[in-house]
C-alpha cells in the first residue's frame, strides 16, 4: 500500500517517540523537539586526522586506515576546530529508526554563521539505522571555533517513506559508538 511521503511535525515526532517507533536515547522530549525535528547534541569524542607524509589516500589499498587520533574532550572544555580543518564528531544520542522512516541531518544556522559545517555529504539516516550518528565537521570560516560537548549541534528531520523499505539498513556503520573513519575500501574487495 502506497502513501504520501511527508516530513513529520512536532506532534507526529512526539507520538512516534512515545510509542517507541522512533527511539532516541538519552532524550528530553520537552526540550529537544522542534516544530519539524529534534535537536541532537555533540558528544565528547572526536576523530582528528594526522598530517603525514602520504601523498594521497589510496582507496584501492585493502584495509587502508587513515592516520587518526580519537580524542575525548574533558568535561568543561571545548574542542577547537581550526579554519580548513575536517574532523569527525558524534551525537550524544543513539537513534533507531523503523523501516518506514528516514531522517535528514541538518546543521544549525547559528553554527553555519560561524563557518561550521555539520555534515559534508552524509546528510541522511537510512530506515532501520541503529546507533550514534557520526558527524563530518568542517570549519570553512576564518577563525577557530570552540565546540562545546553537550551543545545542541544538529537537527534530525524525519520523513515518512511512500512505503516501508524492503530491507532495513545493514551497512558497515551500524551500531557506531565512536566516530569512525571511512570504510569505502570495503566496497573494492
């Protein structure tokens, strides 16, 4: 049976969370729901890329893993993203979607006005996804920006599919708990 695809309103979001259809943990339904989405917070974990002597990233190399460091920001401190820098971050909240909903990750205007990009290309969450969301963070501004773990960082906008997905997300990033690097080389086996 087909139905119209639509973006959920705050009423629909609250109803779906209360019924357990959409799962978000930890979550405060009174403060994190907006008119067309939910606000998600920035976690304390970041993955930074080391500058090294490699001339490029060769995607054909099996089991290639870029040189990175996983950083945990101490409580009360901020994480500085410098101009031109790209880092991976993560949401505090774990998200679980049913097979008839997908979600869009959207940046906050207040951060965009400082030059902070919340996601580079991965702006959607597939039906059936379970886990924290990895954020592809860039600073395209002229000044370093101190990001505060726990701050409202992005929005998740839910969209009803025209019909339930035949297959839920079973990809390589399901269940992610720390910001992980690209696994695209697994596609070239």
